[in-house]
């Protein structure tokens, strides 16, 4: 029992599920599995959008829940004040052992509630990285999109749980390249608007979370996809934009200026890059030789962030990340190859006699790193929130500089006044 650990992860953070507009979500799970989701619904004051169908031990043992669900969903729809366009079923990890016949269930449920679409997604940490049916954190969100005969000049962004930051240069750059609209599930307000996601010229995955969903869009909707790795390196962000420009031109979006965008970059893009480069220089000057540690609460790709910081001359001493997902395992291997001097810990509790001896005055990026090393200064950052494009690169380095000077900062500080 010495390896038993329990931690409550940042309860002050607002967390919510990505939802299809005009939908109602029904969690199907044992009471213990649904407790945390129910508490989050209450905390977020979103109880009108969620319901719970708790499975009994006999339901699990006999599989009766599949037989009862059509009656449950029909009764739920009848009780709701407004008839939803979609009912999304969320199965917890126990379903990975039960093996629900998803296709047959969806067909039966859509017959029980005519005119309402049924989507299925899963919360399944047990099967993460294992079974192919693992749907991931955004699974099911795009399943109701249908192939379109004609596509417009828009882009669908996948892999975010919120709108693009208002300060990001991305939308202005896309407009200058001839993109008519930047679409995102989080910004859709109606089901019809959501369905227009399938009409875009291509899909852009902006994190490993969106990569799987974009591959499914490519297979089902024949929509070309481009993957952006989460990066905080100026040159690699420029490479992201170059790949996107090439893909847009291949789809007939934009003109010759799009193809040669980096020979004569759009003014918004050039200004954003210059700002990111200035922020990097100011952060290097402010942080100096102080040790830096990063964690997987701060960013979806902590090893890539650590490598970018180390390559830029920062004294990175540790990364805290559990390598449970392949993108993080690949990042850990690459970091070990390029910077073997950087310690890699799976969690804050793993710090022991091998911890860096030069951690005095350490600057932490993320809450786990701050707790692990009793950090002198901390950058408050959670899953790349508020960071996108060159603007995101600049915001991170601005936050590093403020933390070095003031002891604490936030990547959202410029917007929320948290400095």
C-alpha cells in the first residue's frame, strides 16, 4: 500500500465538458463513477444540461441497462422543458468491461425518440492507450457531422475546449489568407451552426487531443487535416503556419500571396512573431540562470515545452508528467535524447534523493512543479489556457518574466488582471 496516492487536482479551476449545441447529456454509470461529474455540474450551475442514469450492480451483472435505456431516454426527453436536438450518452469506464453494442443502441434510441440524434462518448481512463474504441476526451463530439458535397473556404479547429483567445493573431491572419471563417465547436451556439463544421475546407488539430478526432473527420468526411503540435518555440510556430498555408493553397483557398506567405508575411503575422521574439528576450533576461521546472498541468505537451525552454537557453532542471499517453511518451524519449540532464518525474511525489540540488530559487511552470520543489516563483498555467499561435508564445514568456520579477504570474494575466 506504500504506492497508494490520492490527489485533488486544482479544484479551483473551472472545468466543463465540450458539448454539441442544443444537446442534453446523460451520464450512464454507477453512482460512485458519476459523483465527480455531478459535483462539477452543480459547481458550474449547468444542471439543466445534464442528467444521470445510475447503474445498479444487477444492471452491470446482467446487462439490463441496454434494455432499459430506451425507456429512460424517452422519459427524460418528455420531462425536459425544451426538446433537444441531440442526446449525448456518456458511459464511464465500466462500459469498457461490459461492451455496450453502441451501433445497435443508437439505432434503438433514435427510434424511441424520433427526430433526436443520439451520440455516444466515454470517460474511460482504464482503456486509455489500449483499446481502439477508447474515444478520448472529445470523442463523440464530431460523430454527428455528415459528409458535404460542397466545401467553403473556412477552417474547423479541433482540440480546444474553449474559443480562441481574443488576443490571438490567428483569425486576422486567416482572413488575410482568404479563409472565410474559423470554426470551433466551443463557439457554436446552435446545432445548425455545429453542422457547418463539416463544410470547412480542412480541419486543423491544435493539440494531441484533437489529432484523433481530425483523423476520424478525414476518414468519415474526406476532410483534409493539418496537425499543429503545441509549441512555444518561435521557429516551430512559424513552421506550423507554413504547413497550414501550404494545405490551404492545395485546397484552393486564398491566392498566390498565401503560397508565399513567409516570403512576404501578412502584417498581423509579422507583428505577432516580432512580439513573441521580444517576449522571449525579455524572459531570458528576467529569469537568467534560475532553475525552471514544468509539468503536465501547465501544458498538454510538457516535454516539448521543456525542450523549447532548454533550447532557448533557460536552465530547465525537471519535467513532471505521467507518460500514460503516447504523445507524452514520445516527448519524453525525445527530451531524453536531446537533454539527458533534465530530470523526468512521473508525479510530484516521486521527488527523492535524485532531485536537482540546484533548485534554490526555482521558477515553476504549473502547480505540480510548484508543489514538488516548493518553488520560489510560479507561472499559473493550466493546459495551455489562453495560449494559441505566436500570441500564446508571447504570453508564456511574458508570464515567465513577470514571475521572475514578482514571484507569481498567470498566462491569462493580461486579460484577467492576474499579475
